[in-house]
């Protein structure tokens, strides 16, 4: 094998292993986020999912859940705080 062929193969293997590692880390992070969301109070969870998964506005969330706008904002704020606390062990 020529030196060029060896280098091409090793670079290809490095990029595949990095890609696999990235996918694994993303999957683990996604699972940790899902578990943290599942631990939220139901009203916090509903607001967070509507806001960040369904990309609804605060006004739409308030109308959907039949809650005052201020309550929706408070629930989202508190949910984000709890999620940050639950996931802080993942910081590098």
C-alpha cells in the first residue's frame, strides 16, 4: 500500500469514529433532556413542549391551555430553571 492510501484510509476512519461519537453523544443528550422534561410538573411540561417542540407563541399556549399569559410565562421560566438544574451535570 502506498503512503497516500494509508493516509486516506486513516482519515476516513477518524471521520467515521468522530461522527459515530457525535451521534452517540447527541442521542445521550436527547435522552437526558427527555427524562428531565418527563420529571417536570405536568403544567410546566405542557408549556415547555408547546413552546419548544411545537414552536407555539406564549399567546397561543395561553389560549390552548386556557391560562393567563403571565402564568404561561411563569411556568416556562420555572420549567427552564428546573431543566437547567436537572441537566447541569452534563456541562463540560
